[in-house]
C-alpha cells in the first residue's frame, strides 16, 4: 500500500467520524469520489493530496444551517433600539470597502426591513 492509499484510508475513517449535521451523506460521497480519483493521479504529490483533502473537507462543510423560521406575526412589528457601537455609515465604510455578512438573530430586523420597503413602494406608487 503506497502513501496516498494509506492517507486515503485515514481520511475516509476521519470522514465517517464527521457528524451528519456537519456533512451529509451526499457531501461525504462527493469528497470520497474526489479523493479516489486523486489517489490514482501520479501528477499529484502527497503534499498536494493532503492540501486537496483539507480544502475539500472545509469547502464542502462550509455552509449555513438554519433553524426553522419562527411563526410570522403579521399583526405586530418589533421595536428596535439603535446600538451606536454596532452601527455603521457609508462615510466610515469608504476607507474599508468590502462585502460583509452579518450573522446573528436578525429575524426581527429583516421583518422590519420588509415592512419599510413595502411602505416605501406604496408611497412611490401613489405619487
């Protein structure tokens, strides 16, 4: 058994230990298939094989897991308080322009934004 085959065997064992909440069966099969193909490729060094394994494991596992959305209450709107420490403005962002993903409990904020956007559209269409 050569070094790549040994590494593949170890990686497949490690892959099976990863919980289904991190990687589902389809994702695991995708990684296995790629590793099997790469194992037989003589142009790929052992170091490259290891780098590809780490990349596949990270890339396939990266994703979002969402809980079930809470029941929508159409009869109310949440009142939010502005937090100056967490706020940002376009003048501050000019120095550091980049896309950002805000992760957290944003359900009420998104619900309010939908309401604000609907009101804006209603006003614009009535003009």
